[in-house]
């Protein structure tokens, strides 16, 4: 049965989740946000549970991804009403994961002796993994990311990845639900085995939580510094998106980055970082504008990493373009190029483009770029650098591959001007904290309009800029020690454990008679 109060509970859960993330950052709310949803799921059938969870998901995604409207409306030919419709469709699609979670959670809770503390944890991680990799993949604002300021907790992500923090947070919601709403009503009716499942689940969960916090405190007092330090400056040019590719503005854009870099050079950094697509032209060693940048770099005495569009030769002789990061040495030589591997759908390419050619006419730059194929590690004196571009930093698997190949510093360059003055720049920055902790590698971030900053191997934010200002920020950063974390070496083993557990729980629900015969 589906009641009006269930809708209220579902919306409350979604609202609490919204408040847990930037820019609100009331992250303790995430430890209780799912409880209203769990209450609404009590005694629900699978269909009603799906819709109940879907309401929570739709509330959450529409309240956190509203910035997609800004990007679509201001930087495409799509009218406002259709931009709103696309945000609605995106939120509705992503809410399916919440609906499926709720459907299985409700079904398993009714048929299984497993307590919510375990069921909620493993199912939640399973559907976060599905959201991260299904279709084009969109691991934006996984539950664990809400805890990016809870440093003593998130240290364990060097074993489990961000999914381990999602596990703990969802599990706490399940534990409270068990203790307050499930245990008193079912304790007397449960057989001895059932009661032991409930008690054991709570004991095991809180043992894991205590271990994680203790582990975190230990790691916060440990050192992950390598033998080298580099002094780096990030340049935030604050170039408005609507003039970035305007020929009339090209000279002023280049001069802005040169001027800010000369200011930075007075502090003698070893590395200067410009943001994604900082160069307002297609970079080529033979091009006069490119040669000007190479010559300028000699005057700074530093290495430079800058975002740029580069020209590539197609397999059949045609010309293709890539969204690239280029390292230029202090001698004015382009010594390394990384081509972005994970492109943004519709912004950098059109999924199934041959079938939807009209979309290219609606979306700025759609379909222009080819994906890179190699996790290029850039080398400079004292550091081996992984230069992640834009939202690649939110994909744990991409980041760890660079570190596994020897990178000991993350440089992430982005152009968040697309987002405007919304929550997105703050959300984007917060997720970079986990890449530092998971791999024990510092993050240097340069964003066109912000947020730029530095994050150390423990997730401490060493410095950050505001949005929509010109800024130069310089810090000395200790590179990673070179000792690979468990997560770097083995990836998402913990998430796979949750997936396997979910499959077993679901099979137990779908085939209860077979289990009895066994």
C-alpha cells in the first residue's frame, strides 16, 4: 500500500541528502538521511517500494544536479523549457537506481533474517557501482563523498575506495533503523537464530566502524611524503565561457595567463598549472601562437601544464581533435601530452552520434573530440604527474591507473565556467579529496573560474580559491612516497564484495524454496 505519508518520508530523505553535500555540507545528516526512506519502505510490496525510493532519488538528484540546467540553457541552442525537461529526465533516470535499491531492500528485509544494517550497506554500494559504470557512467555525489571533511573516517578509503565510506554511512542508517524500528517489534517474534542475526549484524557493523575510525586516526598521524617536494602555482584566469573561443578576445586571454604566470614566477615555483582549454587556439608545435607560448615559458623558469585542444591524424587521413593536457619544460619544449580518455557525453562527444546528428547543432562543441587511449604519466624534476582533465577526477578507476603506473602527483585541470554560480564547482572540488586519500597522492587543481587549490595525501585542503575571481595560489607540495596503497594496487575489491553479497541476498529472496532444499 502506498500512503501520502510515504511520499513525505521519501521527500524528507531526499532533502536531508541534499543538505549533506556541498554547498550546504551538513555532512552528519547523511548518517540519518535514509531512515525516513526505510520507514516508508516498511511492509511495502516491490512495486510500491520502487516508487518510494524513486521519489527520494528524484528529490535528491533534482536538488543537487539543478546546475545542469545552467550548462544546457546558457551554452546551447536549447530553449529553457527543454533544458528544464532534460534536467527532469536526467533526475528521473538516476532515481531508478534509488528505486531498485529500495525494491530489493524491502523485498530482502521481508523474507530474510538479514538486518538492515547489512542489507542497506551492501545494496547501496552495489547500486552506486552500477551508477558509476552503467551507460556512460556518472559517479557524481556518491554517498561517501558527503564525508570529505570527516578526515578520520575517510582514511580507510585507501583500502576500500569511496565505496567503503558509502557502506559505513548507509550502514549506520540501517543500524539506527534496526535498533529503533525493527528490533523492538520483531525481537519477541524472532526465533533464536533470527535474533542472533540482528545482534551479530549490529556488533559487526560497529566493530567495522570503530576499526575505520581508529585506522583513520593512525593514518592521520602517519607520513606519506616522498623524498621530493615541488613548489607549484595554479593560475585561475577567470575567463568567461562565452568569450573563450572568441578571436577578438584571444590576445587578452593569452595576456591574462602570461601576466598571472609572471606574478607566480616571482615566487620561483617549479611547476605552473593553467586550467583546461586555457589556450584559446588549437595547439601545434608549428603554429605561431603555440611557439609564442613555448618561448614565453622560458622566461618563467618553471615547467607548465596547460589545457589545450590538439590536432590528431585520423586513421583514414582525416583531422581529429583531442582535449589535451600539455607539459612544457622550462626550456620551452612540449615534452609530454595527455589526451583526455573519459569524455563528457554531449559536451565533448555525442553518444550514438551517427543516429542523432541533429544534437551536434544544439550543443556547443558536441562531437568534436576523440578519446585518448593511454594513461600518460608526465615527468619533471622531482615529480611524476597524472594530469586528469575535468570530471576524470571523479572516476576512482581512472585515477588509480595513473598511480599504478608510477604517478606521485595528481594535477587536475578543469573549466567549471560551464556551471556558473551553482553548487557544481563545490561538489566537483570535494570529490577530488578522495582521489588524494585513496592513492596517497597529493592533488593540485587549476580551474578556469574556480575552485582551484591543493589537497594533501590525507585529504587536508591546503589552500583553495573562491569562484569567479582571477587568482594565483602557490604551495609547496610533498609528492607521494611511491608506496602504493591497497586501493591503488587492487582497486574496488571491497565494492566487488558488496556486489557478490547483494547477488546472494537477491537470490535468497527470488529462490527461497531452492535454498530450503539445499
